[in-house]
C-alpha cells in the first residue's frame, strides 16, 4: 500500500503534472459562466425599489442578449414592459456604446451605463456583462462571509480593476464561493474609490443548464435603507439576430 501511495505522489508531483490553483481571472470567468448563459437568450428582469423596507417603485423589462462576434462580450437589447407609460421603450448596449430609444419621439440618444435606471440599479446593471472581459482580477485571499441568504460561506475575494474605458464601475470587490465559483457578493466603486453599492446574489435555480442566481439584492453605499431587488425569470434560449444589436434597427424592432 505504501508503495502505491509513493507512486501516486511521484506521478502527480514529480512528473510535471502538479495540480495548480486556478488564477483570479479563471475564477472570475467561471463566475461569469454561472451568472450568464453562454448562448443567446432572453430573460425577464423585474426591478423593485424599497425605501426603509417599503416598496416605492417597480419596473419590468425583457432583456435579449448574445455574445458579440468579436471580443466575447455580450450585447444586450432591453425592452421596457411595465409600467405602461414606459412600455415599448428600448435600451441597447453594444460594446461600450449604450443607447435609449423612445418610440413616441422615434429618437435614440446616447446613455451612460452609470446612470440610474430605478433605485440602485443602473443602466449597466440590467445589461448582460462578462466581467472577465472588462476587468483585470487579482486574488486577494480567502474569507468567510455571509451570503445573500445569511449562510456562512468560504469565498475567494477578488479585486477587479477596469481594463477598458467606459465600463459601469471603476473597480469592484467580488466574493466567489470557493466550492463552486458561484458569485456571492460584490461591492462597486467609483473612480474616487467611493463605495456606490453592495450586491448579494441569491436564490440559485436551474436555468438554461446551470444553477444561476435569480435574485440580486442591491444596497446603496451610503444609505442601507435604500435597497433594490432584481429578479430574473423566464429564461429562454433563442435565436437573436445580429441586426437587433444595431442602433439603426431600433425603430424597426418588433418583439415576437
């Protein structure tokens, strides 16, 4: 028995096949793959704003997302569904460009991803994003934290610094479950290093081939009584034409 153990040890560690821990960028990419399906899809996003525990506003959107042909980043077309006054309005994020289209005026205007959409949720928060494509990650260490369902979890803590211009946040601290790379918690910062918001990812459910978070709780960085809940439902794999992701196509878009 001892000889077998020595053989295995020699094979694994003495033959150039030693196991190595995943890098920070690999951990972040694995977390991205849990948050986002790797194929074109649509999802319903419901935003609910709370102040002091009381609901004050809500909005429902449908997001259509697909990987861009170049760069492996998502492009997203977001259609407003509710409230009725906003129904039919569109937002488009393609690369670092973001546009808003109002069918009443038939005009499209450039948007900032940092601009608030509802409560603590910004325009950039509702667009599907692979963080590993826009940020450089560093592994800070391992910590025990409370997740969004108040369970203690061992997590990799990552420090993310923007690698491309015009991203939604200058830097992010992110905690990823050590056992399965699930995103657990993130803190988002402005260029001034001011904490903008904290997010908890929770209620993981089977969606398009993986256990994905179906709720994100976003807490204001200055006022913890200001909370926005993002719910994700009705995931569907679907064909999404490249034309949908072009600004010139916005006036002709018709949901099926």
